[in-house]
């Protein structure tokens, strides 16, 4: 039996899972990581702290499982698409004043909104793979911002990489990068010539490839990258016989850990929804499908030989956290979202239209897709003077419904251009909320499949770790051994009719801005 470690670094924590080759998770552990927000819409982290949290989680996994370290043959990383910066001495390139090693610009950081808008207005051909619009959440505008606003840091820059690629580099010293990270966030095109150097010259980043130590070509997800160094093995609690595989963005790992199990079963009907602080929507197709407002299609970003189309919502779980912080009288329970969900489901059973007059527009930090407008803002309408606790419950339900409507917007757009999505493969934190699961089904009209796998994102990273040991057709070879069971949630007809009417009203908001 082969054993591997899958790592997932989210916005707030690092997690690790120890898996066997059948996809069974034997142990998991996690540790929080700090998120610093020095200014409005800025977000930073420390790669040192992230690595320490990973080392703790991996070591804890091994201890819990009882599997000896020498029996663990592979490891791979999934992580948020955050930008890691090192100096020419391979030390952290400190972004903020003070002693803290803040050298990671987090995915959700929007400091480069102006640079992103500038790229969008350029009309460059690189926009063809971005649905026509550059996002400030991608790496190129952030690097433009760094060069323009912190030239002293740009001069010191010796390495820049997506977090998943950095973790590979830190583990085994390989400077190779993944098709997933470079293709999705760096304007690299795996299907054509790789880098568009005319575009880089146009935006003033002629020196980027050299300064960031970026390769001419990326490698497929699950490629062998090297053995753990002695130091990395010691810190992780593994051995130097452990092989490191190229990883992927955390959401794409979630797609691999869900859609990857159905690679030969009508993929164009399926969409992976990785739902947590934000939502990421990923669909796969054997053919190239260009969709306005949808990122991609990216070649090999999840599975080699497949095209990946990607949508997203910048604030979902974060939106519900904010609603609770604004309106909840008592937030003492650690399970307050679960408690609220159960309370709302009981109310729904008695009166499905109890919040009929309340609408929430969820774009509190802009719209990622399909409108690609970081300047859009959310709002709440339909309020009246009533028991504040009742108002809070209505607002929470309407906010949760608005998240599902945002997902329906993406599905409608993708189906309009060639997909036939009727099944959502849900993973992430939202699987813990029966309210959200039902809303995704009722509001979209899709079946919602929740895998029995406890941690699909970790499973996706583990599949990448296992893939490096296969000669060809690696995902099918790996996943055919894995359990595909789960629970299917179907739309409820009465609720479906209610949400159809609410969805029409939801769309009127965007028509006011002439963007729908």
C-alpha cells in the first residue's frame, strides 16, 4: 500500500491529510495562520508562518495515523493563489514596516485594482483566457503594483511565486512551476507559446521572468519535482525518500478531488463548487470553450488534456461572517452558522416565503465573475421595523440565497456557451450547512452531490502526490481505485418556484448597471 500526504493552505489555516492509494484519509490535522490587513482591501501573510503551520499539521497527521514516516512516499501542495516574494538571498521580502515577515500578498488583496483595470483596457490577447477582464486577485497586476509603488523591493526581488509553487521550491529546491498556477494566475498559456513577452513589455515587466525565476514552460499537475531536502524532511517529520509532486491552487485541488473521480463520466454536465470564505466554480471539458466573463479556458489546470473554465464569488462565507458580525446579538457559540442554519430550516418548513421582501446583493468586495467588476458593492433591501432578531434571520437567509443566485448566474452563463451543467459537486466549508446545500439545489435547479470524502481539497492534493508514480493517463489510473460514493440532494419543487421568482428580481439589480 502506498501512502502520501496532501496539503491544503487556505486563507485562515494550513491543513494536511495522510491518504492511502484508495483515497482513504487516515488522519488529518490543521493549524491557523495569521491574516494581516494593514489597509482597506489589502491582505498579507508570512510564508515562514505558513510553512511552520504545514510542518505542524504534517507531523501531527503522521503521529495520529500511526504510519511510519519511511512508508510515506509522496507529498503535494494545494494553496490559495497568493503571491510569495523572496529577496536575492532567498529570504523573505518584507512588505510591511516592522519586524514581522509579511512577504505574501494574499489572493483577496485588491491593492492592484488600477493595474488590473489598465490591463483590461489594453485589449491584449492575454485577455482571451480571462473572459475579457483582468482581476486584481491575479499575480501580474500585483507585480505591476510592486514595481511601481515599491521600487526598492522590486530591486531586491529574487523570487516570486504562487504559494503552491513556493512550497514545492521550499521542499525540494525545484524552480519548476505548475500548469495550474501559471496558467490560471500569471497569463501563461500552456496551449500556445507559454509567455506573451510582448504583453509583459507593454506593461513594463520585461524583467519579470528573470527576477521572479520563472521557467519558460510549466509542468503538468502531479509531475515529480524532486525528493524532500534534508532540512524540509526533518521539519515535516518525513524522510528524504519522500517525492514532491507539482501542486495546484486549492480550489483546483477541490475540483480534482471531486470531478477527477468522474473523469470518464459526462464531465460537461458537472461543476465543482469549492465553497468556503469565497466560492470557486470549476468545470472541465475535453474541448476549448471560450465564455465571456469566465476565466479560462486553461489547458491542464486540473487534469492534463482537459480544459478548465473557472468562475468565482469573492465573498461568500466571508459575507455570512460579516452579516453575523453586523447584526447578531449573540455570537458566543463556535457553531453559530450551524445553529442559524438549523433555525432557518425549521422556519422554512413552516413558511418558505418568510423572508420574501428581503434581498441581498452579495458583491460586498466586488464581483469576480461573470461581471468582473471589483468596484461593484453589495446592498440589503426590503427592511422594515420589526423584532431585530427576526430581521437578522431574514437578512442571513437572503444573504445565503444570494450566494446561491450568484452561482446560478455562472451556471447560466456557462451553459449558454456550451456546457450542460445539471450537477454541482460541492466541497468546502459550505457542506457543513444543510441550509446552504439546499439553497444551492433549490436556487440553481441542479442536483447537489456531496462526496463521502471528508476533505476533497486534501484529496485533490493527494491525487497529485500519487500521480507522480504513474507513467501515463495519471488521473484515471489514480482515481479508478477510489470510492466515488456520496449523498445527492435534489431541488425541492416548491422552493424551486420561489427562488425562480426571486432570481428574476436579483437579476434586475445588474440590469440597472447595464451589465446583464
